[in-house]
């Protein structure tokens, strides 16, 4: 494989790549230096004048993942060198890079990982069909059918693929669908966090970089959103270079590739990865040098800005007024004809999935609160409370728990609007909304932690459930307000990202030739901070901002979006709360941890052990001694940081456990009375009234046989007669042998059973309970034999008069078939016969 890369990327072509990258970085550097001064001017002006904006009601955690890891587990990785699958241990630290080790022991010994993957720009796929579709799009003219000859032979039917348009692809697989879903959620979280590589707290470098990239692309006629604006600045610059370099290299090399279609595709991916690595290495070094040069000039520039700020603002307003006279008439015409009719449609497409996603965040948080309250009511104790709070503290960063929230936003679809407004795909807005959802979840969790800790310190933990409920209500109210504010801001920004590039593209032919003459209105000393291109975009933005604000305001009135109106502003509604934001993060394990006896475990060792258990957000480590083919994404025994199973899976496990206990009790029925906490007694407490309905038939005197193998839904007597059991309405007790005579009426049977119960219940409750359980097991036996006897019993009735029970006796008996609303005909003489519950002669041992 190395020969393929070296043969097609010789020194001449590598030199050509270096020259092209250097030229791109030189052009970008000029734009970046200009935008750096403009961004510094805006930052200093905002600092001096101040800015409004809605105050957040929730607290914000500065470094939520400090000292924590995200995930670790085992899966299979495909090695292209030898075309084999190997077991790999995966470790994901808090920077969301994927580290692959040969084994878990290698990671614990501190060895370097075999592979480290930065997921910026990748897509996590779960099917070969989707992967081959992307391969065919990235390499047109060289196509392979999915069904004929597979690209790679997956070891299992559950693949996981990391795809990148330029870099190397990575192939994994697991054993079950459940594992695949968990790993896919983890990989998506790694991609999502890695794509968000631009720090928002950098008020100068980040705006300068994003504006420089946008203007650099617009200078080449590339307007609209860009999917590869993801990762760190060097990665984004490498994507920017590859956007134009990649097609040229492909047209140069692909025609010379030899071999079958799949082999040519693999060779091209290796060559593309080599080119991307070379470009990324070059952009990293040159960007660092560029930023260092700009930062060196920041001090003098800042001093000049603070000295001449008033004159700069006056000069900018004067030039902007001249620009508005030129731009506004043309912009308003485009706005009326091409944009206003579509604003509501765009906004509706954005609001529905986004609002559902934020509502799901609220529901997930509420469900976790309910679990904590239930544990408090059930007397879980302080240690259990500490475990629950440790689990809650990392809820926002648990990919499996948050997956339901992210899936709501992934339904966002701009079909029909993408081509009109040059929106490549809605992935830019989906990723941004998911990041905001995670931030709001973490803010809600952090606020709840601080409020709960403050309340416990002031009031104690005597009424934990009530304190928890009070804190929960406060947090949910604050979340509703912050969620509304964040969503409205997101909608405005998304509309601007869609509309502004379209308007600039429409106005460029008529306005761009006129812009140079406005540069004469700017003093030379101020020309570095006041750029005509930026002021032109600001004028366009002002022309459309009013319509966007009005559309979002009208949408807030609709209750289905759960948005607060702009007139509702909560400023300093809880001033004491923001003082808690300065407090350190609460260590719930220490706060509620039990005191260990002296000499049991040293405090240092205990801290290390418990730290390993609680500091991992997702606990899916493969247990020692469990082979990988069974499941490589299992829970650590005894560690339940944030369980991935939902409520339905949990209930199914409880039902399986209940069935196992019932089978065990049935096998041990002859060992004596059951303990009060047996499964049957618990079931009787829940359903104290049990009904049994048996069709009438003539049965000879018999005894109920003891059976150890019970079949639910039948009753068995000694002669093999069985009847279906629908439900039970009476409690049958021990009856002495011979007390029931042949052809005994149902009323007599009921009276004898009631009398027997009254006589025996006070004497021996254990024996009565044992008899009940024996009868229940007998009721659940041999259904087929009794059904067979029914036909024989009916034939015997031809020679004897049918048994008829009048309606009065039926009412007194208290029995009624749930499937029959009226009398039943016996089928012989056309006479009506009421189906009695029991016409059997039973002798209980």
C-alpha cells in the first residue's frame, strides 16, 4: 500500500501540493489580518459600551469534564495492512478523541495507543450500503456494486464505519444490534464534539477566523453554508485547501490507477489520506505563525482603539449612512420578492424539530429527578443518593441517554429551500442545535446540584424528598425560560445564516463595483479598523433583521412552540443563585459516602478505586473473563453510573426474574409453607380477587392430584378432565375427602368451601396457604385432557336429563362467565342452561 502512495505521489506532485497550500494560506493570511483588526475593534467597543441581552437563569459550569473520561470498551477493528479483524480496546478521554489499544492491559500500563482518531469532519455510519453510496459520490467514474463483490468483508452483521471525504476511513464491527446502537451513539458524540472546535470565549480570534473563511470563500463565488466548517482552525483550513485541490489531484491520479474497481477505490483513499495529512501539517504550522504575528500587534492596536474610539464610531456611522442609501432600495426589493414569502416556511422547518428536541431534554432531566425522588422515598440512604447524584452530574455528556434528544433535531429538513438559498445540507444547524441542547442540560443539572447542596447545608437531610422536589421545580422553571431564550437566538442566527449569503450573492453584481469609491470616505488612520466589505454586510443584515425579528416574535405567541414572549424578561430574578456559580463542583461521593472502618481499605486506594468507577461518564467496559463474541459493550459489574437500558427493558428484566422465582417456588411447594415475601403472596396482595370459570360437566368423585409441573390457565383432576381457566373469583380451601358428593350443586360446593375456610382459617394459616397454592397449581395443569373429556361428558347426557339451574340460583352463586352475557343452550333439546362455574366433584387431600 505504501508503494501505491509513493508511486502516485512523487516528489514533483508533493511539491505542487506544498506550493498550492502555501499560496492558499498566503491569501487567507491577508484576509485574516484584516479581520483580526476589525474583530478587535468590535470587542473593545462592546467592552466600552456594554451590551444588553437576556440574562441566563441557569448556572453555567466552566469545565464540566475536568478529571473525567467519556467511554471505554472493546470492539473489532479492520486492519487494512493484513485485511484481518482484530479485537481492540477503545478509550475516549474528555477531549473526545478515540484511542485504540491492543488490549485493556496495554491501556492500564500507560502504553501509547495503536491509533488515535480525531473525529472532526467524520460521519458515523452503520451500513455498508450507505458507505458505498458515499464512496461512489467521492470518486465518480469508478463505481462498485454493493451486492456483487463487497468492499470489505465484515466479520459480523453490525458494522460501524467512520467516513471522511479526504482522510482515512476506519472500520469497526460488534456482535449485536444493541452494541451497535450504543457504539454509534458514542461515535456520533465524538464527531459532534470534535466538529465544535472553535472556542466561543475567544472574542477576537474566533470571529476573525470565521469572517476570514467566509470572505475568502465568497471571493471565489462560494456563498451559503459549508459542511466542512468543522474542527480546529488548522483542520478547517485543510478542508478549505482540499476543497479545490482534491478534484485536481483526483483527475490527475485516478485515471492511472489499475486493478479492480474495489482495489482502485481503496488505493485512491490511501492517496487522498496522504495528501490530506500533508496539507494539514502545512496549515497547522502556518496558522500558528499567523496567529502569533497578529497577537504580537494586539497591544498597540488596542491602545489606538481606546484612544480614538469616539472618532472611529462617528466615521463608521457616516460611511454606513452613505452605504444604506445605495444598498437599501435594492435589498428591500429582493427582500419583498424573494425572501419574505419564505421566512415563515424556513422558520417553521427549524422550530418544530428543535422545540421537540429541547422538550425531550426537559423530559429526560425530569425522569432522572423522578428516579432520585423514588430512591429517597424508598429509603435508599445517603450512599445511594451519592451514586444517583454522581450519575446525574454527567447526564448531559452521556451519549446514550441524550440520544433520544439528538434524534428529535435530526428530523430537521429544509427540503425545497436548500437549492433556493444555497444551503448544502441542514447538518450545520442540526449540529449547532445539539450542542445547545447539551449545554442546557448541563446547566440545568449543575444548577440543581448547587441548589440541592445549599438546601441540604441549611436544612439538613431529614426530608430529602421534599427538598429535592422543591429544587427540581425551581430548576425546571429556569430551564423553560433559558430554553426559550436560547431557541429564539438560534432561530434568528439560523435565518441570518440562510438569508444573508443569498442576499449578498444577489446584490454582488450591482453593488460590488460601487464599493471602492466609499473607501475614500475613511481616514487612512482608521482604514485598518473600518473595512467597506464588513460595513456593506452590516447594512444588508440591518435590512433583513427587522423581518426576522418580527417572524420569531410572532412564532413566540404560538403556544405549541413553548416560547416566552419578548416582553417577558427575567432580570436578576434570583440574584443569590448566581453567587453559587462561583462555588466548586460538589463531590457527591465524598459528601454522602459512608465511613469505612479503619484498617479495611486505605483512603488513597479507596479513592483511586472509587474514582475509576465514578469518573467515567459511560460505563461499558468488558468484564474480565467474559469473551468478546458474547457482547463487547457490557456494563461493569457493580457500576451503574448512567444505565443505558430504558424503562421497558428494565421491566422485561423484572418480569423474567419474577418468572424464574415462580418456577422455583413451584418446584419447592412440598417443602412447607412459603415465607411471607414469596412471589405468590405478593401477587395476591396486588390482585386479591382471582376468578375461575369452568364449564359445567358431569365428573365422577375424584381427588386433586399433586402436580409439580404446572401449566398456567388449566385445572387438573385425577381422571384427566381439564377445563380452561379464565379467571378466579373464589378462594378454595382444604376440604376433607368425601365431603363432596356426586352431582353436588354449585351452591353446595360454594357453601362447603366457605364453611371450610371459616373453620380452618383460624387454626392453621400456613396449611391453608399451602392448600391454596396446591390448588392454583392444579388449576394450571393438563388443559388438553379436560377438553377431551368434555365431548364424552356431553354424549353421556343424551340418556340423562340435562342439568338446569334457574336464574335465581345463578344470581345467588355469584358466578358469571365473562364471555357469556345470557343463557347458554345445551344443544340437545333446545333448552337454556346457565353455565355454572364448577360442576366437579372434588376431594382435597
